[in-house]
C-alpha cells in the first residue's frame, strides 16, 4: 500500500510538470490536460517518493513533477514491480508497461546535476480504468493470481471446468487480480512447465491449482508442485485436511501439497467446486498474511 504525494501535469511538451493536487485519469489516454497523454503504452509516469527524496538530498532542486512524473508515490518501490502489475487508486487502475526509459533529450535536472533518476527509476503505465486521483489517496497493487485446472477431460473439451471459475470468483471478491487461468491435461511435465511460467515469467504471488491430487495414477499435481518448489509449506495442506475431514472423511485421501518458488506460493486444492469453495473460505484470511510476508509487504511474523 502506498500514498499519492503529488499529481503532476504539464499542459505543453517541453515544460516542467507541476503538482496540481488532483486530476482525472482517462482510460486508454492518461491524465486529462497533460501534454504527454495519448494512445501509447506510456500514458502515465510514476516515481517513488523515496527515490526522489534521496536524489534531492544530494543537492538537487527538484520540486514535485520536475522529474516528469504524473504521480509521485510514497510507500511502494515502483521500479521493483514486474511489468503487467496493476495498480489501483480509487476507481482508477493502471497497468505497468515499462520500467525506466532511454533519455534522448537531457532534462534540466540532468544538465544541472549530471544525473536524473527518471530513466532508471521511472515507471510507465497505461490507464485501464478511469477515475479521479488526488494527493493523499491510497495506491495499491492487488496480488496477482495464477489458476491451473488439471483435468484430462477438461483439456480435451469433454468436460466443462467448474472449479477454476470458483477460484477466480473468490479471489476477485477479495480484490485480487487473476493474471492467468488454464485448463491442462494431467501430464506432469506440462503441469510443471505451467507452474514455472507463472512463477518465473508472470511472477504472480499465488498459484492455486485444482484437481490432480487423488489416488489415480494420472493424478500428478502434488508431484509437479514439489518438483518446481524450492521450499515446502506443509502446514497449509495439513490444516486444510484437518478442516476438511470434519466435513467428509474422504478428505484424508487428499495428497495435496504446497510450496514456494521464488516469491510465489503454490497451493493445491481439490477438484470439486464445493470443496474448492470450502477450502478457500477457510484459508483466505490467514493466507493474505503469508503473502504479505513472502512478497516483502510485511516483515512481521510475530503479530497476532
């Protein structure tokens, strides 16, 4: 979670932006009235307040907007976020499209100081949902989720997947973003490749899988999960089994696993939509704290 420290615009290109306090962001365009808005992938520019303050401490005279930023944001290291991250502020939503840029025409700050942070620390985004943003508003990046359904018949189109959509419904109700959803066969190599893609390329924070956790010889999701994981998280499937066995004794037959790869948590869920809903409703409140710690949003593991 971060806060907007300044909303800046320049009515003409070649002039420095200035803090105007608030502005209307238009989907597919940018900040209303800003000369740099338009139908490009760099509709909005953002900069971390901490980086701007550190640069100013070196002696640079750089008021808000002087680096060319539309939004100056406190509390989030913007340049550390992966491309594709969605940032929300009230009704407005922005998708990061570029980190840093090549500076062809040296700005006034560079000419005075011999350096400027925008080319390496600036973040650029497109507006995917319009809205008014003002100084003091909260800006946050919802967790990005990958959903994988393991089903031979589903992958062939012989059965409609019902569990994957249930997962998406529940996580979206919690404010999370579904970055990917795929129905795959039970081939272990295929499942492993998808888990790696979600963790390493899309860099989602959480992967939720459904199906493939039973006794059938084709059920290989736990093996795929543990093969790609760098650390196991046995407490999650243990807790889910303890809870589920109070609902049905067959829950003891689950082989579900959980693990961490990089900064992504992978959790296996059952194959039925009813069981998926029961598991997630039991899990979600505690899960959010784990994701906060894993992704560095919260370093406190000793809290209540």
